[in-house]
């Protein structure tokens, strides 16, 4: 604790300067000629005429003065005044005197826990020293500072070692990660197991010649502080053991006239995502529907439903937007003829770059209409009004839904759904 003036020394026993008595009760206390300020009267051992005096009864202190209960005379002798240690809230405990009973119960419990300092990444110490340890609430992990590496590292029973996919290294939140990106199916080979984070996205649904945008592929993510699809929080880390893991990257659905298809599932270990819906059907996220139907559903924890269409069923057969991983598809309208926009995707920085993926496909209507745009995250735009225009394909490796084809005088292809992706990372 801070002090103004003299810094108390715990356990200090100080003999004050001698005092010559006179016909008064008040005397200045000094040490080596300087004024001395006792904490209390009980802090002093006072001997007068060979008799130890009782504090507060025989004398009190006022600032740097001792005040006796009655005036002394020149024949009285103050033998000595000894300061019995300076008073503090607490001194330094002696070695071996602190045990479990002296610990604050909120910080420590024998055989149960020891409370670490807790805070966000932004609250890390500005000038950390080697070995500083804390619980980081941003990444939901215990971390320590390595002066050798010049960075914070997470603690774990062991550091994962693996190969497969496109391998990169990044630093995120002051922690170094190895990243494995699979843009097509392959094998993830683990030589040393541990906990990993993942992003698994299925293929997006194809847009239809019947104007409907495809739904985004199912989206599951375990990166702390990010989100999974359908408004769900990030999932838990995945514990993996040594061995080989098949990685399946789902293909996007077809937007071909007469035979649009849903996207295909993606998977890694126990994590599987559902392909995006097509032609009014559900999936990872639902595809666009017309005014005669309710919204097509997305899969819980992976994606959102399509929008709906206002007005009576029939011409111009407007369709709602395909659902995205991050938002419901946009609504359509029969009058005026408006196709719904695709629902938005979800942003992730698992590979070191903040990227949206999982956007829904845009939809349109027959004849003169306003065509919807694809959702951010790779959703394809619907075919432009004014011609027999094909829908735009969903962006590869985003799981984006394909855009619906626009009918002016003849059917046009819907856009193909974007292929999925699997990304895995772990601290190194």
C-alpha cells in the first residue's frame, strides 16, 4: 500500500531519542533528531521513573507528541521510549506460516481448484513476463506467456501434430496456429492427438429453373467467439486421437433445368453438415418457396429457413430467397413481382482471414420482375429480369446457394450451389 512520508518497517523495534522532563505533560518524540509519528499509544513501550506506563491510561499520543495524563516535573526521568514495531493492516508472514486456513476460499480449495486471473484477450498484461498464466475468456482457454516465443500460448496436455490439406500457420489473438484447409475431399493424418477447432460447411443447394434460390450448405464451427449456423454459438473443441481421418467436402447441388439437386454433406470425424436445399425443399438452409408454401426449413445449429412470399399463389410465381447460414432468406412478393434475396452467411477467421461463407441463393419471378441477389458469403444472384437468364452459381468452397433462373419466354438454368469446405486448426 502507498504511504506519504516515512515508509513503515514491519517488525522494526526503535529506541527514540531521550527526553528531558520539565513542568509539562506534552513532549516531542524524535528519532535521530527528526519528528517521529507513532501509529497509536499502544505502539510505544514507555518507562517513567523505572515504572512501565500503561498506554492510553498513563499517556496518549498526538501526532509526533506524547501526552502524559498529568504534568511531569524536572525531577521525573523518562527512562526510555521504545517503539514496538510499526502498525500495518498486515505484515509479511513468516516462512511456513501460511496454509489452507489462511487462504481466501474464493481463490483456493484443497484438492479442488486454484483460481487463475481471468480476462479477455484485450485485457492481457501490457508487459508480460515469462511464465505469466491466466484464463482467457475470449478463447475460453488457459494461456501462458512464452518470452522465448514472444507470444501467448494455450496450455494443453500435448501439442497436436498432423498433416493433410493445404497447410498454413497463422497468429490469431496472439496465439500461433497451424491450419489445414480442405477444398476437396482428402485425409487428415494425426500423429499426436489433442484438441482442434474446425469449420465444416456442406455444399449449397442448386437454384431452380422455377425461379427459387438454393439454400446454403449446413455450417458448423467451433472457433471460440464465433458462431455456427442457424444462430447457434460456437461448438466445443473436438478431441482427436492419433490416426487417419477421412475428410469429405460436399459438392454443390445442380441447377440444371428439370433436375435441380440439393448440396452434398461435408464431414470430419464426428462432425457432419447437411447440404443446402433446392426447389422449395429444406436442408442445411432452406431453398426459396412460392406464395402457396410456408418457408422451407434449415437444420438446427447449421442454417436458417427460406423467406416467404406475400400475395396470392399463381402468376408471376415469385419465390422467396434461399436461407443462409447466418440469416433467414429474404421475402418475395407477388405484386409487385419481387424475388427474395438470399440470406446472409456467417463470418469466420479460422484461417486468419475474416471471410463470410454460407450465403443463400437469390430468387426471382416470371416475366418482368425484380430479381433477388445472393446473400453475402457466396450466394448466387438470381437471373436478371428481361430475358431467359440463368441464375448465378454459388461461390466455390463457401457452401453458397445457387441463384434461381429467370423465365421470360423459356426456362433458364438455376445456378449451381457452391462446394463446401473443411478447415481444421490447433495451437502450436
